[in-house]
C-alpha cells in the first residue's frame, strides 16, 4: 500500500443514469496512486475494499484530465470537484474544502503531462440534458470557461493515430477524399462515386450534399459518403457487432477480421472469425483496443504500438494472445451506401410519374404503404395518404424541415408528391420491414447483444431528434423499421401532429398512443422530449418481450387510471436487472427526473461495451 498517494471517502454522483433517479449519490472509497485513480464500494464492518462495480472508472487506469477550478454550489452541502475522463465528467463531493483543495492539487500534479488536458471546462453540472453554466445541449461541447493553466514543459509521448474520422471540409477549402461506397447518380446534376476512387470536395452546401469534382474535372453534387485519402481497408466505420459477425460468417475464413467503432465513442474493436480447436462452423471473437498510460495501443498488454495500423500489422503476423492471427481483411465496401437526404440536390417535390408501385407492404393510420421504384432504379417506400386522415397543408409546410433531418438511425424522408390527391410521402425503403413484425416473426433465440443493439439504434436516432428539438410523439416498435443489415431506424417522427382521426383515443377524447404515454400526457396532454423518453422505455420492453402488447390485459381506460396511479410494466424474462433499470428510469413519475436520450444512448453503449 506504500504507493498510495491519497485515500479518502467521497460522495460520488452516479454516472449510471439507468437508476430510477438520474441523480444518485453514494459513498465510495477513492484511492489515488501514481497515474491511477480508483474507487470502491467499502464494507465498513469488515474494513476491506469490495470488488469495484462494472461501471468503475478505474478500469480506464488513469486520470486523463482534471479541472483547475471548482464546481458550482451543490444541494448536498458538500464541497464538489470534477474529474474529466475521455468518457465524460465524474462528480465527487468532499467533506471539507481543505480535503477538496488537497485532492485537486495532487490530481493536477498527476495529470500535468497528459497530452490532452482541457483548455476549457464547464464549471457547472450537466443535468437534464444541458450544461447549467452555458445552457449548451451537447454533452461533449467545448467548455465555457478557461482553465487558466500555466504552460507546462513538454514531455514527449507517442501520438495515437486511430482510423481517420469523416472529413469536415469548409465551404472555402478543397479536400481530397476517397469514396467508401458506390453511388449511382439520381439526377443530371449528381456525381457518381466508385469505391476507392479519389475525389475533391469543393463546397459543403449542407450536411447532406457536397459539391465535388472527379478526375475529369467537372463539379457535381454528391452525398457525403467519402473518407480522407488512404483509409485502411480493414476499418469498417459505423458497423455494429451483429453486422460484423454476419459479415465475418459470410466470408467463413479462419482469421478473417475487421476493425469497427466500439459501442463507446472514440474506442475501437477488432472482430475476428476463428475455427480454432477444429470448430468447423467457426466463431467470432471481439477484442477491444486498449490504451496504456503513455497513449499506446494494445490488444495484448505486452505488445504496445503508437498507432492502430501498426498494431494490426503486428497481429497479422502474430496471434499474441488472440484466438487467431489476423489473416484476411474482411471489408464492407461492397455494402450499399447510406441513404441520401432527398433523391438529388434540392429535390423535394417528386413527380408521381417517376414512381412505380411494385407491391403493397401494409397499411397504417394514414393509408396504404407500397414498395416501389423511383425512375425505375431506386428503391423507395411510398405512403399513399388517404384523404381525411391528415392535415395535409400543415404537413406540406413542414416537409422541407423534416427532409433536412438526417441520421443513420432515422428513416430518410426523400420527398413528397403534393400536386395530386392522394398525396404521397416518399421515404427510404428498408427490406426487413416493421420492427414489431421483425421481433415477432423474424428472430429466434436472439443474442443479448442483438437486442441491446436494437435499443442502441433507436436511442441514438432519438438523441439526434432531441438535439434538433424535434418530438416524435408516437415512438413505438410499429414505428421503427429494420434494414437488410439489421439496423433499426425510427420512422414517422412528428407525423402524429397531423392526424385528424386515428385509433389512439383516450376516454377524455384526446388522441395519442395510450399504451406508450406517460401520466402527464394521459392526464394533461402535455408532450415533451421526456414523454418520448417514456415511450422509449415501453419500446425497450417490446424489444425484450419480442413484440408483446404492453398492458395486454387492460383497456385504454384502465391504463389511464392505473399508470397514473403508479402501475409499471413488469421485467421481461430476457431483460436483466441493468436493462430493466433503464426502462424504470424512463418511467419516472416526474418528467424532469427522466434521463435524456443522450444519457440513455450512453447507458446502452456502456452495457454493450461490457458485453464486448
């Protein structure tokens, strides 16, 4: 124990927002060693440290950053301080100001040579989806107050070089990029893309369309489906664990591998297919790429590298603790490109003569939905709005705004046909159909990761809508779709505002989906992002019951009465306590005590990271 610098009991604010209250305070024993901060549960009777919980930040092995000043006043009447990790802020509370100052001084000494110390920080708490000091709504937003640190003498360290991020060119600068996907031009002004070909980005007209130039020199419009030059072919951005396993099993090569984004932001995972031990069917293994105190990358602790490409090159020749050496690169470049925002730059009103209906997919509250083609080539879904079901003029005014909403976990609105009746809504087509049907009929004996990835997809799509201050109002499994790769996307966001007559009617005559609604909606018709959070909890319950009807033995009138009196859905058999606690956090009586979608997405990511 001689290497312990400081040891003290602090009150720690929970980082696991899955608790029934997002602000949950518990006493923990904190131990500071050189370049390492850990905290523990503590058994006072036995006088021994207990095993850390799975969420223990000590697994990161070092303090990455610490602020120089103090937090704002706390209702706990204790002295607060904050420690910033790559994953976010950790809030702790000391019994006296003297203890707090002592720990801040020592923590600053321990992290002074870290290469990524914060230049700015947030002096106040992150709570209810925003920073209390500056009202910014993005948790990773740059701080609003200078750290006022004195310059420190430089200390040479290896510079980590993870796979390249997506480019963000400015409207005034040109950037060379390489296409990651094939893209077939949809209009005369579009630029076709070929995988591996080099292009120059000339202008970013919006987040959805770039002006680009090919090797022949002509400028055309292109969707942003490129990466900076010389990407590594083994790097598969935005790929889930389930998608990686499907791709590796399809290749069926011992030692087939790829590198993908981990469920935790900024982290990476190596997925490997192996037939070790004579297993002819093979199995998939997943290894998180870790970093040591010097910022070096490793899969096996004895083999450290300054960047990820060097790590991959080494393990292509040496298993060194892996089930197999990395023999064959498995790439996803043959997969289809992400959906574009619209069917061409500036296109939102679609000529119905360019649409061909092929088959009926089903019918919903607005009318029939059909699978079809646009200009005979591009797959689309066509909603034919039955007259009298929608406030059409209001929707048409909103359609342009809805088209600009673009996220990998939202079904893309391509455009509308408004010059005839019935009007059409043209959207991205997802081949695996409705999530509710997929849960009931499309999966058997699901893996825990598969169910959790569905929750992750929906939470990230909804976190984006939340960041755009956009309410869904009818979030449920029936309003999510599944693509050919198993990715879940949220659809019909905001459409319930334009319903003139539908099946969701309470005893008071108000229109909303009763089984997915919180007490403030049932009683007062008060919608907010927190009512969407409640519905997300019910959607999680649908996922973990494989599509059962919520409150299946109750009618709408009973649901209004019982839910308002405290009734909650039971824990599904497939959901463990940690999963169910996220659902229960969504069903808090007080809207302000429910987590934000950004927090929910982070919690689900943490659970996925533990499973990997």
